[in-house]
């Protein structure tokens, strides 16, 4: 039981809750490793050649997946640049604004003074700002209540890596999903034979082989779920859209004669903006996203084109 005071609720108790999915996943990874290497390869497979091939392929997929998992988990996001931060006197002035127009004018002057390029607006038509971090939100920046920080080009907060997925680590996350998906498909396909044997010879099979059956179904279910997630995020990359934006459409500043504003510049350009043009880097954890993470190109469609 937590011995924290009431004020500590958002610190250690929340931390424990945040770490729980990560611990659960790491325990599952350890268990699947044990089942595959010891229960299946060492104790069940009789052919030495087959055992060596399975173990080699297993580790060739398992190690990159594990490295990507820790990279995605411990990656620290780029912060919103300091220029976007409000000084305490400016913030007090903003908070004492008596109307939306006055608030807009204060923020408009701040944007003009700093030469910021901001196309998105809040629902009331003003510039977006964060009262928690006390800063002006650049386009595509959102506040993550779990990380308690504003994340540039935020996609979502992933509980399985206990980290936000945003501008600097979105590609790492996609590579992690891809490596994990391939690993799970390999795992399920190579354990299938032994899973089937257990089910067909239930009475003579040893109970410890039940581990293989459970691991088969767990990895198969995970592989299918990861495939769906991978396809979903590929679609997001090709549409130049984040998960947050797919749930809540961004409000762009209204421009006379413009019917639609979007970040979507076409499949190829969108893909290159996120993953770069050099295919050598597509599957490696190196930052290839174009830009600085706070200013983004937009496409405007005029009324006649719709
Ligand atoms: Zn914030
Ligand atoms: Zn977060």
C-alpha cells in the first residue's frame, strides 16, 4: 500500500501505474524467451540442425526487437524551444485578459514579435497555449498529461513503452512495431507444429508443453494486433496525420477563399517528410523526419478546387 500523502498522488503512485504495463510486457518477453529457447529448442526439438537454425533465426529477430524496445522507451523527446515559453509577467498578463479578443491580441503580438509560423488555432479562434507548461503551442504540439509536458508533433502516449510518441521518435516506434510484428509471426509459425502435436496428443503430452501452446496463441494474437497497428500507422504516414489529429481535426486559421487546409502533401512527399528519401535509413533508428518539429508546411485548397 502506498504511504504517500494526498499531495503525492500524482508522483509516485502515478509513476507505479505508468510502469505497470512495461513490467508486464518485460515479464511476458522473458517468459516467451524461456518457453522458446528452453522448453521448445532445448527440451523438445530432437534434431540438432533444426534446433540451431531455429535458435539462430530467433535471436536474429529477438535482439533487434529488444534493442528497439529500449531505444523507444528511453528516448527523450525534443522539448518545445525556449522562445515559445512565456515569462511569468507575460503569463500573468495573458491570464488577466478580460475577453477572447484581448487574449488573441496579446498572443498575436507574441507571435509577431518572435516571427513564429503558426497555422492552427484553438476552438475560440485564438492561438493555442498550454497553461501547465506556460508556453505557446506550436502547430501539432499537444500536452501529454502522463508525461506532464508539451510534446512536439505528438502522436500518442504509449503505455507499453511508458513514453510519448512524437516528432523525434515516431519512426523508432514504427520500427519497433514492425520488428515486434515480424518476431511474433516467426514465433507463432515455428511453435505451431508443437502446439498442434500437444493438442492432438493431449493425454500423452506433458503439461509443461502447455507453455508452448499458450505462447503460440499469445504471440499469434500479438502478431495480428501489431499488423493492424502497423497498417494503421503506415496510413497515418502516407496521409501526414497524427493519431491526435485523426481523433480531433486541427483548427486552421480561416483564410478567405480557402475551403480546406491540410498537412497532406501527397503520399510520396508525406513519406519522405517522415522517413527521409534514403531507403538505407528507413529501417534504422536514426532521425530522418524533415524540419524542426515546430513549423510545418501546409497545403491550402481554394473554393474552386473542391
Ligand atoms: Zn504543456
Ligand atoms: Zn506522454
